[in-house]
């Protein structure tokens, strides 16, 4: 592999990536591998990741901190749900790519957030886990985060969801687009769009406004018990705290599962996950 990368290094100029050129899949892998430790500029925007579609490189520019915070908050909510409901699935962010194999062509896409259930991940082999060389597989739930301010911007995502994430043969059952940003007056504006399969086997788009979202589709809950909490998303951006986290607060409260008491919400949450969420799961696995 090192010799192969050396050969590619001699013929690929990372500072002059041609987005019109058709690259081989190995060249795509080499370029992304190099960008793990460096950043290039394309149209004045810093880029350190590419998606891959029909041989073309699709740049994934770096994003501002507020958008990255929203992605992190959604990952946190999904991660908590995954642990607390013993789903044992895998949650990935925008560094986690999947081969959506759109139209029979290798298409590597990296949703901002994705959930892949244990029924899929437990059957993955080493090639599928550590490379893009194995049999393609996809998540069942994907989320993209951006701030949509025009119809043309929306249509880009509508095409991405309808024709790529929900391409025939993929496993995606539900997709969210979380649109959030500031208007000209500095006020936070949010909207959520969803895409899901319709009864006639077509993909349908819905617009929901700014509200918490469950994952029911055609009478079936895709992620049982999960609800995307938009208030927590707002708090993550505005740095508001819904509860005291001061370590010198003398008010103690008990754990509902044992005799431990706490004055700090963070310490209680950590205790509950380790002692009452993770430990029972590990004990069942080891039995």
C-alpha cells in the first residue's frame, strides 16, 4: 500500500485538484488519506474531505463551529438513545462514508449523521469495516445539517436525499435535513425537512417547521423511542443550561436505580450510563 501511495503521490498535485477530471477509486482513497493531515483550498474554501460519485471528486468544505455543534448535538442525542435502549448500532458523523452504489456506480457519500443498526454491523467483515472494498452497505437513518435560504439550495438537498440516499438498493428508510442559522437580524431560524418511502414505493418529502421529530414512517418506528430534541439543539448553540451544573450546589438528588446521590447533573448522567445502562448490557453479553 505504501508503494502504491508513493506512485500516486508523484502524479497527483493536491494543490491543483481538478473537479472535472475522472479519478480512479484508488486515487480517491489516496487523496482523502492525504487530507487527514493537511487542508487544501478550493474556491477559497478549506477542504479536507471528498465524496466520490461517477469518478468525480465532490468536495466537502469545512463548516463553521455553530453547524459543527449542531451535528455534534445530534450525534450525542443518538448516542444516548443507542446506549439507553440497548440498540448496539453504530452512529457516524461526516467522516464516516458509505458506498451508496447509485445506479450501479460506486458512490461514496458521508452524511453529517448516520445510524446503522446492529443487524447490519454485526455481519460486516474486515473489508467492510476498514475499507470501501467490501460489499456495499448503508445506514437506515441519515441527517444533513445546513442553513437553507433559497429554493435552489433546497433542491440540491432534495436531489441528494431522493436520488442518492434513497437510491434503489440502499437501506435508508428515513432522512432529516436540519436547516438552522441566523437571519439578518441575528435571530435563530430553524426548519426540518424529512424524506421517507411512500406507499407506492416512491420517496416523499415533508416540511415540518421547527419542532422535535420522532421517527414514525407508515406506522413503523424506524428508531424505536428516539426523538430529535430541537430545544437541546438550540441550547447547544446558545450555550444555555437547562439545569444547574455547579459543583458547589448543596442540593443533592438520588439516583432512581440505587442509593447514590449527586449534586451535579453531569456526574449523575455518567454514573447512570456506566452503572445502569452499560453494565447490564455487558453482563448479558458475557453470560
